[in-house]
C-alpha cells in the first residue's frame, strides 16, 4: 500500500538521470572523436616530416639535407593542409642530430595542431577539442652495392645486363 504523499516522488530524478546519461554519452562520443583527431595530427605531422626528409642534397658525397629545401617542403605540405582547413597549425621545428656517434643534422622535426568541434559536451560549455603531435623523420642511406657479400647472392648468380 502506498501512502498518498509519496506519489510522483521519482519525477524530479528523471531529468537529472537523463542529463547524466547524455553527459556520459557525450564523454564517450567526444573522447573517441578526440582520439581520432590525435591520430590525424600524428599522421599529418609524420607526413610533413617525411616531406622535409626528402630534401637530400645530391651534390655532396655524404648524405646531407638541404635545410632550405627541407623547410620549403614542410611549408608546402603545411600550406596544403591549412588551405583545406584540416589543421589549426603546422610548423617546421628544425633539424637535429641523428644521435649517438652520428652528429649530422638529418632529423626533420615538425608539429601539427588541430581542433574539432565537440558534439554532446557542448551542453556543459566545452566547444572545441584540441589535438597535437610532434614528429621526426630522416633519410636513410640505401644499398650502394646490390650484389655485395651481405645479401647472399654470389657474383655468378647475379643477373647480367
């Protein structure tokens, strides 16, 4: 048996529960969108760094990067991204040493930042979600003697021509 004064006591809790469920859904949706944006930022930063690492100076005997050309390649890639409106910022961060005993400046450093609009988190005032990534790339020396002693092909097995 119910008492008359308990009737409708659940009604005030319904909007609060609905708001909390929407907020949890918003966290799930927007968190996954931000993770995706972070992945895009990493991919864009890596591609910008790879573009700069292709600026090999072919006029020298040892592997070197032409810093001006590397900077320009990164700037061109970044300009294409920014013109599409995909990123908020794409930057050349410079050349650094390879490391270890190799003191050549061959590592291209870049940084990309992007923003996406929040979906359900806008209910609590979060309008934008930000993601950023740094990346490095460097050119590697290739094989100079394709039929050398380390590849398992003897001179008699090497193709002619």
